[in-house]
């Protein structure tokens, strides 16, 4: 079955079965720190194009290119990010959503570069947007963590937090950190559990370049820092909040770590993965081995176009050999799994 057929099924589920189609992972502002989170552009017609990485579908070559560019041509990356984000506006996102059949996008900050307050200032549309919060783990005082999360719930109705271990400078396993960060990480996990939120974790590498803060590191978010090779995990064992590991846990990794994905799938039931920035081979391998029950669609930053991201995902679904019906995979990945995450735990 071809991609067009899958798109037809998606449209059918949306129009006839009244399924809401979600993108669970959208960054309306640059989170690396290259462009300030402001909208200067009044032209709502700027459309996103597929980047080279999108065209290469996040394959090995794409990952090697990204890594090399971050080392030898950081200015080039900076300028590409700038060029896209300076032209984008809420209109750009809404157009992109309409072209990709997405009803609702989850807007994702990463503190301190982008706060949920800044996102909400420009992207205020409760019908088409859902909001996640974020905490500046380095700067915040431990006693401020709970009131700050409560504030974000009250003002923005956040459904979860986005944490980016590589950019924010911490290990997801609390005890791997120094004592101060360990206490803060535990506090965040406690509050998230009590408030029935979920956490969207960046998982995998991050290619860092010139604008780096000293505490950033490319590898805090590797899967081995969530769970050890015996399958033990402080987070997943001691806390009951659901997690989404973005990028199938392997962002920018040239060799994907499938062994740990298997371990997570076997041992912990409240972990999902998102599809953003994932190559076709890994996505298909996942679908063939585990089906679609724990996968949600996400497109990530504006330099990865939403349309290419959903296209890649639909294409993988149609090419996967599995017992599942295509309708079932599409409705799970684009709707039901995310709704479970939003409603089941509230
Ligand atoms: Zn992200």
C-alpha cells in the first residue's frame, strides 16, 4: 500500500470517525538559543520546506552530515535555524497543520531559552494547541519547583513537562548527578507524579555548537542514562508518571541503540516513544517488533517540516509487515495513544 492510501485512511479516520489528529511535539521557537522567542513577521504565508535532513529521512548519511556540520560549520547551522525561525509565525504553524491534517499541536518550550509564557504570548489558541511546561533546572531554587509547576498548570493548563537533559545539563537518573541537581531532579519527578503530568524527555544525542552553555553536553540523554543494561531504572521504577522518550530514544545517533529500546518495552509499561527525528529503518523495526500501542507522532522543530514528518511516519506504517491493520496503527500513533496520555492519568 502506498503513502497516498495511508493519507486517505488518516483523512477518513479524521472526517468520518471524528478522530482528532495530534502532533505531540512541536517547538514553535528555537530552543538552541540562536533566535529570541519573538514574532516579528506579520506575513502569515511563509511556508516550511523540507530540509535536506528531511529529504534524507534521518538516515545514516543525514546524521553524519548533521554531526559534521555542527563541528566544521556551526555558523551554517546557526544561520539556517535563524532563517527559518525569523520568518515563522502562528500562521505558518496553522498552515502547516492544515496541510498535514493535524488538528491539535502540543507546543513545547525548553527553559531557559524558551518558556511556556513566551509561547503562550504568541500562540494562544486553546482549540488547536496543547501546552507543555518546562523548568530551568540549573537556575531554579528547589523550593520554587512545586509553586512554579503549579503556576504553569493554572495559567497554561500544561499537561506535562518537557525536559532536555543535554541542553539543560543533567542526567535523567537522579543519582548520576551531583547532590544539588539530584535533589532537584527528584523534586521535579515527585511533583510531576503528584500532579498527574507526564514528561516528554529528549532522548539520544544533541549536536552542540557555538552557542553552548558550559553545562550542556551532547550525551546526557542517551538511553543508557535512563536505564542500565540490566534493565534497572530509578526513574521508571520509583516514579509512576508516564514518560515519552522523544526520537525513539536515539536522536542524532548514527548507530541506533535497539537493545535498550527492547529492554524498556519489556520491563516498563508506562513509557512511550515519539516518532520525531527518527529514520525509517528504526521506525519500521519498532512497528514490526512492538506494534503501534506505545508510539506517538511528533514532528519537532520547524527545521523538520511537519508534512515530511507525517509523510515518513505514514510511509513506514504502510511498508511495515505486521499483524496490525493500517487503520489501527494510524489511529494509535496519531490519536489514541496520545489521548491516553492526556486523559487516562488525569
Ligand atoms: Zn524537542
